[in-house]
């Protein structure tokens, strides 16, 4: 019986200005676990680990963040949905780059810590900043929540 090896994701996307020692090793391990989950369980493409913001002056993120392309669009703003319904058009299913914040269920988050994350994340196509909060449970289960910066009109069901 032949065995197949699954490659372990890199801890940090290499660049001239990054160093894997800028965050504690457990945060890099958490990012690697979420990277693996997105790649192998949810079929994401173009996954990368970031320790610095892509927005000048490229501040250090509070922890490693991930970015990548999901297989389908994750969220459509209610105003965009309404406009598409009124014009009988589809909102499209072209995915856009999503930012992912790896966390553990035992962590305590404050608004200040979330603001520090949002400061370094670029705005999406709709002009708003959002991240997927990826929370790992004690059994390794990963749950994803969409977080928006500021107040966002809720979806209409």
C-alpha cells in the first residue's frame, strides 16, 4: 500500500524584511494550522502568511494573518444584493482576496486588539475592511466568523 505525504504549509511567506521570530512560535503554529485547514478542507488558493501589513508603512501585525482566495464569494453586502435583485443581475461568484485572523477559543479579544488588526488590512472591493475570524477549538475544529470594521447593515433574509 503506497503512502502519500501531505506537505506542511510554510510558516511565513519569505521576504527580505520578514523574520519568523517576530511573533511567538505558538502564533506561527496557529497560523499554519488555519492555513492547512483552508487549503485542504476548504480548497482555498493563493494562501499566504503575513507578519507585516501590506499598507505602507508596513507595520508589524499583532500576530501572523493569512490571505487567500476562497473557491467562491464569501460575503455580499446587502446593498449590493438589493441592487442586483432590482436589475435582475447576479452578484457574481468571483472570489476576492480574504484576510483571515487565526485565533484560539481560549483567547480573550478586545475591541482595541481587533482595531490593531483592521489598521493593517486593506479594504476589499466594496470599500470596507473585513476579516474572517478563524477560531480553533480544543479538538482542532475550526469555526469561521465574518468581522467587519465599523457598523454594517445586517443581511436581509
